């Protein structure tokens, strides 16, 4: 009997919410709107799409840079081999080998910075922001339930009041109040999460954008010392080539 009662309540709730959604889409039903909060939610969803695009582009850059670094290292090895076997061009092959190996080394360092940037932005987008959007979905469901029960109560209040309808009105008032409290709580939860998310987002993106800029600028300026200093500043450690565990380059 308890299970049947739960199924009955769930079915009734689903019916009311579905009716409310259809009524809103047809333009016949009214919906509760928090203009300020919904504007913040729209901005968050729009920003998430833009951050996802940055993430995809950074991942593409990382893949392309990895391929270039791999080619530079192979080219350096080929030049070094020819330097040993071509006495008349020993010096020319030698400094080309050194140049390619240095470029490969700096490329690996830049890859470390880019991959750290990708990991941090990925955490922000797919964990932190996604967690907030899950709360937003719960808030939106609570809003639909609230409006559905509000509409029910309004319709009952417009009808006659007699011995048959008064118990229904009282029950409807009780259900409406319960869903109003749930809606108010979820609206407050979303407001708090949006506030903390904004603070966290600014902090994370500030650090990551500084890292990305400094690493790219140092790499293309050929400033190896500044490039390595940038990684130290953000506590990024590259695995030593030849270690037992595969390097992050090998894991690509």
C-alpha cells in the first residue's frame, strides 16, 4: 500500500508538472520569474560554451605542438647521426642537431604549461561549473513544481467554497506551501553557488591565463630561462625523460 501511495503521488506530481510545462509553452500558463537570477544562469551557460571552445582549441594546440616536438627530436637525432658520419659537414650537422634538440626541449616545457592550463580549465568547466548547473536544473524543476501547485490553488480559490471543496483547498494550500519552501530554498542555493563560482572562476582563470601568456611569450621569444621560471612559478613539474614511468609526452 505504501508503494502504491508513493506511485500515486509521483504520478500526480508528474501530471501536474507536465501540464504546467505544456501550458507555459502554449502561452496559457504563468511562470514565476526571477529576472536577475535567470540572467546570471543564462550568462553562465553561455560562458560554459565559450570555455568549452577554448578547451577544444587548447587541446588541438597541445596535440599539434606534441607532433612538432616529436618531429624536432627525430630531426635532431638524424642531424646528430649525420654529424658523426660526415666529417666534411660535421660542424654544420652538429649545430643543427643542437638547435633541434633545444627546440624540442623548450617545446616539451611549453607543453607542460599548456597541458596544466587544459587540466585546470577542464576541472573548472566539467566539474565546478557542471556542479552548479546541476543545482540550477534542480532549481528549475522546483520552480515548475511550485508554479504547478500555485496554479492548482489559484483555480480552486476561484471556485465555490463548500463542504466538498474546503478540504481540497486546505490540502492544496498545504502542498503549495511545501513546494514554495522547496523553491525558495533551491533559489537561495543557486544564488550562493553562483556567487562562489564567480569568485572561484575569476581566481582560477586569472592564474591560468597568466601562465598561458607567459609560457607562450617566453617560448616564442626563445627565452628558455623565463619559460622554465614560469613553470616553477606555478609549481608545474615535468617528468624526467627515461624514467620508469612514461612521461606525460608519451601519455598523449
